């Protein structure tokens, strides 16, 4: 007399748990990738308590070596106005975000502001410059 087991073992593999795991990993990587703000140019931003949020159209960087970059492309200060105008010529109210190292001279910041003001004067636009800062702790 053979004893038979009541519970039979199922040898089929369930893919439901695998699809749940893949879905959770996908969500994790999507969330973490949006939190990372890649900055190709390393800057030490000045601190501020104010919070001004704006839709940025173009980003200008000034590093501690006094190099000026427009969207990660190095630009000569004498050619800055032409490069900026080529980027924002189709808009009447663009926001130029200025990410300047806190050790950069004020004159380099003024060069960027003057270039945007000159574009505004020549074309009758109202572009604005926003100085990017990091929050105080």
C-alpha cells in the first residue's frame, strides 16, 4: 500500500514575481535619474536664502578660472552676445540662468548681464538674467 501525498508539487515557474521586481527596479532608476542634476562644469555657487524659480531657457557658466561657457560650450567674452542671441532669438522673454562660481570676479558676471541687456536693447526683447545660488544651511 503506497502512501500518496495530498499536496502535489508544481514544477512550473511563476513569472509574476519577476515582473514585479523588474517594475520596481524601473521605478527606482527613473526616480533616481531625475533627482541627479548633472553639471559638467564644477562650480561652487554662492549661498542665498531667496528662492526664485523660473523656466530656464539657457544656462551660462562662469568658472573660477574666468572661463565663460554657454550650455557647456566655451565662449570668448567678446563673442558672448552673438552666441546668446543665436540661442534665444526666437523668444521674446527668455530666462538666462547664470551659474557663477562664488570666487569669480563680479566683472565676469557683469559681462554676461551686459550681453543680455545689449540683446534686449537691439531687439526690443525682455530677456532676464537669473543668478543661480545654493540654499544656505
